[in-house]
């Protein structure tokens, strides 16, 4: 599920973006903040770090959450909290320089401008994961399902922010 992406200034190797999704007269806005990435223990080619999803004022995410429910294959009704809050996550940079095919898949051949991140929310029994694709060149982002079993938990975490 694609959304618009506005890269923000970064410092100390951290990166920030404002994501926005418009549909049916509703505009959802949220901030993605990824702290500095470091080499992942046991896998020198992978980098990981800590990040936060943050709500943006004036956002109406009702349509976005319904779309995410489909994309994440969540089965339970969306429980939107009364007050929005930030949600921390751990991210793993899975791959840089990806291109998107006509069918919507991501591939390293040919190389492109997309970066694939795995976002991990919670821990233990409450852990969930989603994929986040970012393209600073086209200013687009895209949420995708990691595994169907994470759908309900991931949607619950995203509803806290969106």
C-alpha cells in the first residue's frame, strides 16, 4: 500500500520522513524516525537500528487503517485508541537499490532507488513485523505484509500512531 513520502533533514546518521496518505477526502499523516543503523551482530552485511513512528496533528487515518487491514491481512476489527502515541520499533535494512516490477514486487535486478526495511514492533508474544519500502527519489513509501500471522498485532501497533 503506497503513500507519499517527504524526506526531512537528518543528523547523526538518523533519517526522518513524513508519510501521508490521501483517499476519500481523508488525509493521514505520520512521521517515520529511523535512528542510526549499525552492523547487525552475526551478519556484517545487514544493518539495524531503533526507530519510532509518531503521529502528526490534524491526521485522519480512518481510510488508511481500513486499507492497511486488507494489506496486512488482519482479521480482527481495528481498535483505534482515544489518544495517539508514538510506537517504537527495531528495523533491519534488508536491501538497498531495489526496483519495483510491474506486478508490484521488489527486485535487485535491475537496480533501483527503493530500500527495504523490516520493522519489528513489540516483543515475545506481542511481536509483529511489517515491511516498509522507501524511495527518496520518487518520494514514495509502501507498507507490505511480512507474514499473515502478524497482521492483527501489526495493525494494532500502527493504529496507535495513525
